[in-house]
C-alpha cells in the first residue's frame, strides 16, 4: 500500500510540476516575443517624441544612442525576468524530487 501511495504522490508531484513547467515555457515564449518586438513597439510609441527631443541643436548626434540603450535595457529586463522564472522552476523541480526521495527513504 505504501508503494502505491509513494508512486501516486510522485506521479502527482511530477504532473503538477510538468504542467507548471509547460506554463512557464509558454510564459517564457511570450516574454521572448515581447522582447523581440519590443524594439519596434518602443520605437512606435516613443520614437517620434524622443527624435524631436534629440533633434535640438545643442545635443550632439552621439547622444541619440541613449534611446538604443533604453530599448536594449527593456529587452534585457524581459529576458532576465523570464530566465529567473525558469531557474526558480528548475530549483523547485530539483528540490521536490530530493524531498520525495528523502520521504521514500524514511518510510523504508
């Protein structure tokens, strides 16, 4: 009876975490798509206003790269946030499998 309960809890644990993993893969793909289109999106929203600001004569042309750094910063934010979520998920899977193995060892 204990073996059935242990295997059932392990399957239940894997089932819950695999659906969680699939959900995070989906969220990761969405954030990657956002990061991919972020360049166009930010240019569409803020490009005209920032170009008007940077077209003043007292600002040199080299400072227009600040807008590119701003876009890169937002893209990096999305990538780092999604990778942190994946690392947390992998840690949870690893920790949970170790806890289940310890519970099985205690019951023996």
